[in-house]
C-alpha cells in the first residue's frame, strides 16, 4: 500500500489547492491553506524514503508513466529511478557474494 502514498498526497494537495482557488469564505480558505502547508510538510518527507519511490516505479499500474502523468520535475523522476537502480545493484551484489560463497563451500565437499 505504500506505493499509493505519493499519488494519495498528490490527490489531496490538488484537491485542497482547487478548494482554495474556488472558495470565497475567508475562514475556510485560511484553514485550507494551513491544511496544504501541513500536507506539503509530510509530502516532502517521501522524497528520500526508498520504499515509497521504488514502490511507485515497481507498481504495474504506475511505473514511470505516473511521473509524466502528474508532470513531475525530471529530478524527482530521476531520483526514483536512481533509488531503484541502487536497490537492484545492492541485491545483485549480495546475490553475487552468495553464489561465490555457495560455490566455494561446494568445492570443499
């Protein structure tokens, strides 16, 4: 479910921005602006969290097309792809080490 956090934040932020633009009630506008600030403060924390970004790219419904659909800046799309590449390399390196260790153990038998 973590892969849906970024789209959920985007939806909520868009909704609040539309509400702010469309309301004439000063009190409700002020409340909505505070809501937007709070949402953005939490949303910005998803930038560096591996499982949100990688989960979004790996989700078959989203992949990298999501970044294009919501007009993300290139740096965020690149960051998500780099996180996925780094994770792949980390596990690939671990796989290589496991295979070497297993081969060495088998040759001793």
